[in-house]
């Protein structure tokens, strides 16, 4: 019987304090395939201890001291910071150089083990940027050493870029969207051919299945052409619940990513890729969500990030009601759209308030909301957001009122796209002013700011000229490899080449984005703390505005220096809290 190995791709540095969540996607695949009698081995390096292996401890300690100094000088004595920066930058380069050498060492070691164990199906969950580069590097290495191995890629990156993914990599197949059925069929074919392995024959059989319509969700090579199949219908009701083994939990952050829905109830935003992933909104049956929560509690996990693109408060309240009925003690975060029409209806406001109160009582502690722009014409004509600024403000007001009524502290992250394409006589300064006015009115706990980018399969990309974008021919290959980190100052982001938004080139876009961030932070609001980070903040004892700023500073130093001392401490405390929550539930559950 053929054995499949699945590797979770990784960059040489953490991008966020939350890197290292329990790997629900690969956990789901492993559980599903093992139930179909297939042998699956998941290799997940996204753990604190592995990152530490990528550089000498003494070098990371020096880099941490250097990073603390540049942070201090940058805030207190900027002239000295400019003088010191060349040394700081040289040290950063040296750390990165060592990390890349070590990464190649571990990848070669993995590739050799794949070949030694005669693994014939090797899969990779591909993340963006540097992780994609390393994924392709490993695939090239395995292909060179043993051309008989079939290389399969999956994950967000493949689903977004489809044919372009294979055009820019050496993988044999890419699985788009959900991978369970497609990988099962590939493994069934591999099992039938395992004793007399002929890769070309297996490839022909797989392609034959696609041509008959028996195998979907696949992008593949057929001679000189790259082809894309149709997709399987969305199967939210049949979603497998991952069963984490000890190896899957050890060293990870014990927050489970729970898929409560697929797609978006609006699904029309011009800048968003989610309509490409799921054409419609598919809420998961409540009983299935509760069953998954209970299974996680049995595994010692009490913290959850609900992963629906935009979970409506009404649906969130239905989940919350059942959590309360079952007397489950959990904490969770969620993403939520502003409620359309709430500004014009007292009844809608009251219902939204009641929904939020239920959710807070059931364990909701952090909310993510996409505001995008506080200029209504921009939100309508450029974003096609489907809500007005009053809707955003009133939805957050209802959330804050629910917080006050229940006496439960909860957080909200409000996201903006800035700078944005413009229309008519609207100037960028007006958009910035309106954004700041909304922030002053709603007082979010964190503001997330990212520059407008026309990702593939969005309306911004498909109708680039209409929205004022100039997209160079090499944009897709570059953006696939682009290492952007929202947590990092945009002044340190690398160049993306000749892309333009109106009169602004990419460097000018980043400069405007950084300007907005600095104004927000000067008002005592930390930037780019996402909803799942608030779960870590609450779990590890940071309190109040000073606590938020302290968390941001300490974790920023860790991420810049690659010395993850604070993040390791926060992870330990978060894991302890997650376990305590799980163990506090009724014995019939745990």
C-alpha cells in the first residue's frame, strides 16, 4: 500500500505570534484518509523549537539585543537610530543567511528520507511567499534525486493561483479548494500500482480520471498544457473533524481553527478572493460544529478561532445558543461583517445587540471586522462592500453595548485597505481623514491596515484598468513569492516591481500605508493585532491598553530578531489556559 507524506511548508522566520496554530487542514486530511484505510504521515515544522534550530542561539541573542536597541533609538533618538541602522541591517542579513543555509540542510534531510523510505506520493500544504519558494525548492530536490515520486501541492496558494501555480513550480499536480476526495482517488490509483510502480502510467490513469469527470479539484499537466478541472460541490455538511495525535499537538499553539461556514453571505467585494474560493455562503450544521468543539475539548483544547470568512451575528448567535445549552466552557474569536441596514432600523440594532450578548456569554472574546474604507463612495464604487459607514459604526456600537450589558471584556479589530483606488474628485487625504474619524468614533482595540493590492481572481485584478491599477506582466510570479508580513512596518517590505495604483508606485503605496499606521499608533491604538492574537493576549495576562502595546512591542522584537523568548512564554501560558478551559467542562464531555 502506498504511503503519502504531507509537509506543512514554512518560512525561515515567524510572521506572527500566532504562527504555530494546530494544523487543522492537514489534520483533517490525515483523519479523512486514514478512515479510508490509507497510510498518512504529516510533517509539521511550524513549531517554536524548529525555528530555533535554524540559527545559532548566541547569534539570536545578539540579534535580540540589537533589535531592542534599534527599537529604543527609533523612539527616543532617531538620529542615533539612523547611524546604528547599517550595523543592525548587516546583523539581520547574517541571521537570514544562516537561516537559509540551515533550512536547506533540513529540507535535504527530509528529501533523502522520502527517497530512502520509497515514498511515492509526497504532498505539500503551500503557504505564500518564502514558504512557496521553499516548497518548490524541496520539490525540485526530490524530483532530481528520485523522478518517480509524484509531487502534489494544496492549500490557499494553489487555490488562488491555479494554473499559474503549476506554471511557476515543478509539482505534478495542484489540488484546489478541498482536497479530501481528490487525494483519496490519487492514493487509490497509487495503491493499485504500488508493487509495479511506473510514474508515467500512474499519471496517465490520474489524468484519465479527470477527463472522465471522476476526479475534480485538480490542476495538472497534460503534455505541454496546464489544465484545470471543475470543482466538487461544496460539502460543508460532510466536513471531517480532525483528530490530533500527540505529535500533532506537541509544540503547537493549542487554538483550534474551526470551520463554521464556507464562503461569504455577501460575496461581492471587488478586492476579495473569497468569492473565487466559494461561490455562495454555506453555513455548517450547528450540531456538527458542537460535535467538533466537544471532540477538541476531549483533546485538551478550549480555545477556538471560528474560521468563517464573514460569520453573520445571527448565525453566530445560533451557535452560541447551543454552546450555552450544552454548558460548554470555551473561548473563541470570530470574523463578522457590519450588519447592513442596522443604521436605519431600531429592530435590526436590537437583534444585533441580542446576538452579540449571546455570543459573549458563550465565550466570544474577539471580533474581526472589515471596514475597508470610511468614505461611502469608495466603499460603494471601489470596494462594493455592501454596507455604509453608519452600518460599520452601529454594528461596533452594538458589540460594545453587549460588552457593557454582560460585563464581559471583549476586543474588536477593525481592518482598512489604505491607500485605495480613488474615484471622481475624492482625494486620498479625504479617505485618510474619514478613516481616522471612524476610528475615533468606534475606538477599536486594534486597527489592521494593508495597502490595496489586485490579487488574482478579484475584480480589482480582472478589471484593473477600471480601478486605476497598472499590472506588469511579471506581477503573478512576483506576488506568489512576495514575503509580506502585516505585523512588520511597511517600510521594511521588499519591492514588488512596477505595479501602480493611479499615480502611486508600490513604494509610494507602502509609504502612505505606513503613514496611516503611525497616526493610529500615535493615538494609543496598536496596529495589526488580529482576533486570534487577542485570544493569546487574554490567555497570557496582558491587560488594558498598556498591555496591548506591551504585547505588540515584545512580540515585534521577537519577530524581528528571530529570538522567540516572549512568544514562547505567551504560547506556554496560552496552552495552559486552553487546557484549563477544556478540563473545566462536564466530565461527560472530557
